[in-house]
């Protein structure tokens, strides 16, 4: 799975996710990537793209939950990401990237690693795989 | 307002024994795609344009399992899926079951912008793609030799999962050695994590 989340200079957020799914999957299997609110979500608060065990991400509506806890619980972006990774996945294995309308970036995963990279306008840039 | 920001990913659940050269290759692709997005943002592009552009680039590179180098079904076929969402107005588009579309994310955007629907799948999505004139590719474009090998490994592991006779072939790809797979016992959907493409 690949994904990208962006907040532009005007504070608008967007997310996109694309995948071939899982190797050896059954014909007709739908994963989380195309399901808005599960693998992909964007709103006024943030944009989120998920990856990992699709069935667990679908059950937890992972991407939408990041936005929901920001909106209803008042959490910051990284707090919201940490919250859903810890409390929504049950035993599922997944990760996600997110940006907020305030120009923040965040990521979280409970897998061994996640291929990811991020940058912000103030010059921060990071590329990583492991914790 | 805090200025622009961007993040990209190429999948989670990485094999802890992923060879160093594969790690570097993945980082190179991620960095290239990130820089592409940064340049677009510095040029004043809208968020939705940037996410489409970056994901198209990731889809085109076989290092990750979307688009070219896609994961395969049990039958060895490709069924790709993608979605895009613009936070401005909460507009969205999604596609599933694609087998010929070079860049699924761009078809998802067309669903969002040129159709009355949010989600099209399989034959309907392929028909819509032809109507919209998007670029299509022969099936062989998506199916790489490496992924055919990984599917074979996945099938073998599935059938021998319970007696731990993990195949040692494929170690040169992103699969771990037999011993390390047993030692780590990391599984996803009932299969050793090493079986999966870099996901």
C-alpha cells in the first residue's frame, strides 16, 4: 500500500491511498484503502492514510477515528494518532500517516516498521522505516 | 495557519530481516516522491493535486505493491484499489477491482470529479475508465517476476503453515530466512509476515 497526506499553504487537507492489497488474497477481496473513513480520510481537521491489515483497519474505521478524536476529544494530531493506534486496532497490525490543518505531521504503527517520509514548510524532513 | 506539510508511506508490517539494500531502495523512492510533493507545494499546488501526483509516482514504481508490482490474488491476477479525499468539502472518490488502469488513484479522482458516485468497482470502474480515456496497460505491466515468486511462496506457506516447514527460497527478495521466520513468529492474517510484499 502507498499513501500520501498533504495540507497545503491555504490550510486545506487531502489524502490518497492506493494498493494491490495482500499477496495471495481471495478474488474480490476489498481492503481498507478504498474505503473512505477506514483507510483514507480528510476533513477540515486533518488528512489520514492507513496501511497494514486491512480487515482490522476497516473494523476500527481508523482514519476517520483520528479526525473524530481530534474533533470530539480535543486531542492534538500526534495524540490522536497514538490514541487510535493503541485503542482502536485490537490485535490488528497497522500504521498510518497524518497531517493537520495547522501544518503538523504525525505517524504511528504497531507493526515492526512502516515505510514513511514526511516534511514541513519550516524545513523538517524525515525518512524512516523502523520505530 | 501553520504552513504546508506532507507525509507519504509505502506500507507497514515490514519484515525485520529486510535486506539493507532493499531498505535503501525503499528510502530512495520515498525521498524522491516526497521531494516531488514538496516542489508542488512550494509552487502553490492544492493539497488534492499534490496527493494525486505523489501517489501516481508511487504507483509507477514497482518497489511498493500498488500499481506496477501490485500484490497478486490467489489466481495470480491483479485487483488494485485506490481512493482520494479532498478535505475541502469532504469530496471523495474510490475504485476497486482494477486490472488494467495504470494509475488507480487518478481514476479515483475522476470518480470524485466526473461521476455522480463515490465508489466504483470491477467492471463498472473499468468501463468508467474507458469512458474517461485514462491510460490502460497490459496485465503484464503490473505483474512482476518478483511478485509471482512471492505469490508462490505465500501459497506454499499457506499449505505448510502448521508444520513450520517454511520455504527457504526467496531469501534474496524481501523474505526472511526460514530460521528467522520461525524465531520471530510474526504473523499477519495467519501467514508469516515475511510472505507479504513490502507492506
